[in-house]
């Protein structure tokens, strides 16, 4: 890692099993985890690319080596304070990591414990990130939808004299792309529903029925046409708002326990078990659909879980190369048979 976040020039060696990254707060633990994520998937969850380059530096670089090959991430600061990012995978230079060129990764960090009670954007991102890692076309679909949405919103703010005519083109395209996104989300939710009750019962021995429901104004089977009609009918309101109020960017995921909304009805322990079940299912589905074991990144979640749930989580760790950050190695080591301990001192 060179000029990456707080690291000027650092080298780390990991083992196949559990790698426990220990250090006080602000010692670079999360930045190390972030470097692994960027090398594997091409992007971070903590901010813009330009923020990855150390303060005052003009460039940053990550070099990663594994039995599957080598990969390099190069980040260059540009004059407009933007970042030019390129990748070299097995000697081939790329401007973006496609699904085929990325490594599957499951990240579990404290903000994910707000998945059920937090903003709908957390739940949409949870679904879309997993689909993007398992569907080679979804990343492009997701980016295209955001561009079309931005174009429509810009029109709503500008209000040209031929607004209705221009909006018609964007309404059609937004509906087409939105229908595809909603379809993929519903398909993933159906897969979750086949397994999540059994997994939750295994984690908690409670016998509760768990169900995931896609929350939208539009039925999945008629999503595209229903969205198009709604966009056309709500033009005046959208102009007043200055943004597009309907589409998959406004939909939500509801997690229900025995028919009740978990974000409201579930206890603290039930909520943590539900989130844990969702992350474990994410891990299992990634392995099945990518036919390779994902990397598992656990950023300071052990301190947020009680002993019972720590034990449940570590029961799934042994089969994966795992990276665990913590300020207290004893909390982690107590639940693991062994592990490679790495001290951070940045």
C-alpha cells in the first residue's frame, strides 16, 4: 500500500484463514480493510476515490498477490481534484473491474447493524451490491439508471419550453431500466425467502417465521408499464419537487418477523440475529453463484455483538479467508481456534 489513506508505504502478508487486525482507534485498521476491498472489487464504501489518496500525495497504489494472480490499483490525482483510477489484472490494464475481473467480497461493518431500522438506501444498497457481484450485467444497468435519473432530474429543474416532449423520452428509458432493476431485486428476495427462516432458527432456536418483502408502489409483474404511467401522470408534482419521486431509487426492502416489521417490532437481539442471518446468506449465495469462496471482511463488528452471536458468526468464518479488525484481540481470539494476528501502528 503506497500513499493510500494513512499508509505511506506498507506491506502486509495474510494467511488463508482468519487474519486479526489489531490496533487502537485511528491506527489504520479500517484503511487496511478498505485497501483489500478496493483491490478486490475496485471501489470503497467509505467515500470518493480522491479521498483514498493520502493528504498531500499525488498518487496512490495497491499491489495485491494471490494464488489466482496479481492485481494493481493505480490512483492519480488530477488538476480538477478528481481521481483517475486504473487497474492492472494479470498484466491487462483496465479502467474498471468487471464482475469477472473482481473478487467476491462480503463486508460486515457496524453501520450494517442499522440495516433494518436505518435509511431505505441502506437496504437498496445491500440488495444492489449483492446482485452486482453475481450478475455480470447489473453494474452497467445500475450506472445507466443513475445517469438517466440524473438527466430527468436536471430537466425538471431547467423546465425547458418543450419539457413534456423531452421528458417522454426519459420516462420511457427510466421505466425500462427501472423494471429490470426491480425484477432482479425481487428475484434475489425470493431466494432469500427460501432460506432465511431456517437460518434464523439455526442461529436463535426460536422458530420465528422471517419474510422479506419488496416495498414498491408497483407490482413486480407490471412494474415497467406502471412506472411509466406514474411518471407521466406526476410531471407537475415532480417539477414542483425538482426530482423524480417514483422508481426503484425510492423502493424499499421490508424484513418481517412473524408478520411484523422487524425495524419496529424486533428486539435488539432479534435485530442483530436478523442482520447476521442476512450477511451469512450473502456469503453463501456469493460462493454458490460465483463458484469461488468470497473474502470476508469484518470491521469491528465483534464489539457490537454479544457472546452468542459472536459464536454464531465465527462458526462460518473457518471456511473463508477472513479479515477482522478489532481494538481487543482477546474478544476475537476467544471465539476462534486460531488466527494470524496483524498489528497496525499508523
